[in-house]
C-alpha cells in the first residue's frame, strides 16, 4: 500500500512542476509580446492616423529590403541624380534608384526597385 502512495505522491509532484513550468512559459510569452509605449502630453497635437500610415510605409519598406538577395549600399550618390518625393523620398540615378537611410549617424543610400513600378 505504501508503494502506491509513494507513486501517487511522485505523480502529484511531477504534475505540480509541469503546471509551474507552463505558467512560467505563458508569463514569458506575454512579456515578449508587449509593444512600444509612447507617453506624451495631452496638450501636444497628435495625429494617430498619420503615425499609423508612416509606420505602415516603413514596415513595407523593411519587408522589401528583407526580400532582396543583395543590398547595394552607397555612401554617396553619383553625380546627376534626381531627387523625387513620391511615393516616398528617393533618388533616380540613370536607371538605378536609391532611398536615403540614416544608420549610426551616417546617411547611406540603399538601392531599391523602381518605386513608380512597385507602387502600382
């Protein structure tokens, strides 16, 4: 009879450890899923829709960069590049297109597909 009680006690301890491990995992996931929180004065003007649209554009650009096999990065543009602003700021240099990107205080230019073709 005491062997059965020991087996039940051992299973109870294993079950308790499993429950604690599962709870710790769930708490860890909930902390990792928290987003960015911005605090500002209520008197400051704020356009939430403009921020949302800007973040969506930035997200699309990050996705486009991730899909490229090789990034062509320049520290300075060739002479004769045309500055364009639609659908976002970029430069047209002959048949190549570059988007400015600030990295560690330095302005770099990353080659992108033709924005006029990819925005349609």
